[in-house]
């Protein structure tokens, strides 16, 4: 599990390699990742945008930006949490992801929170890309 806290909002990530959705012989490796966001601040906040940087084992990076997560823009009151699971394919048996969420408070203040860098590893990759 990987963890980051920004402005008292905690983001934890748990990645899992999915062998049944992967085809190593075809250069296709697939992971799911579960993200849990906990609002430990005094403000009600809404997740409005996401920005991912996804890097494979050869150093090739792609960026993904867009509204919300999994089709939602969740509102988190103080003490609330929100969890979702998504997935990512790579052409290599390892890589890593990192990013940020764009948040907004009820009174219109915008800020970003960090998604911790996390490693994507297959059991056979033999090494961790990111500690």
C-alpha cells in the first residue's frame, strides 16, 4: 500500500497485477489499483479532475487528464472516505504511476492533492521499479 497526505486529505493506493487479464507473450500486462481517499480536513471538498503520469519499464511516459474518477466527482465531507478501483495496461512487466486530483472546496477554493507514486510489478519482473 502507498500513501500520501495533502492538506489533511489522505490518498492510499493498493495495486494488484491481474494475470488473468494479461498476455505476456503479446506484451500486454494489466493491473488494477484501488484508491481510498479520506477527508481528514475541516472542509467539505469535491474531486473534480485527475492527472496521471504512467511510466513503463522502458521509461516511456503517458499522461492522462480528465474530469473526476470512474465517471464520478465525489463530494467528501469532513471524515468521509471514497474508494474506487480502476485499471491500467502496460506493454512491459513493470512500471509505475503517480499523479494528482484537482479538488474544490464549497466556497470555490481550488487545490491539488497528491496521489503517491506506486509501483506496478508482475511476480516475474524480479525487481521493483519504485520502492
